[in-house]
C-alpha cells in the first residue's frame, strides 16, 4: 500500500521564504522614510502649538524647525524646503513637500513623495 505524501515540498518552502524575505526587506528599507515623515509632521505640529504662527516671523519658524529637525533626526527636509503661506485672514500654513529615493536592491529604487502641513489635513497634490 502506498502512503500519500504529507507536508510541503522543497520548492513551496523556498518560494514562501523568498516572498516573506522580500516583504521583510521592503519594510526594512521603507520604514525609515515613513518614520522621518511622521517626525516632520510632529515638528510642524510642535511649531503650530508652540506659539502663535500669525505673530512668528519666517525666520522664527525656520529656526524652530531647524531645532526640531536636530532633535528628531530629520535629514531629508531642511528649513529652506518649507513653504510658509500667509493668508489674508491672518492664518499661516507651513507646507513641506519632498521626495525620498530609497535604494532597494541593485538598480531598483523606490521613489516616495511626502506632503506635510500645519492646520487641517488636505489631500496631497500627488
């Protein structure tokens, strides 16, 4: 009497390991860019809640962001990348639009576009 094969074959185990390994590689490579994005959002929120944006000069805003970027280890966004928009009603909005290119493997890279701003969240223009 012949016994029926049980368990996974070598190729199914190898395929599963390759797929799981690829997902782990992608997460490990892309996570720092997303962590930095949330640090940028936190720095902008800190500026917004730290003082009245309407009374802060552009230099004050840029210096505050620079200090926050040192504390939060923000490397891809500098104070000169910020756009400070002042509306006629006295509201001030700070916008940071930036891109990060993350090398994945060989000549394959991921281009990620980020949009962070103070005030109400608006959909990204990308």
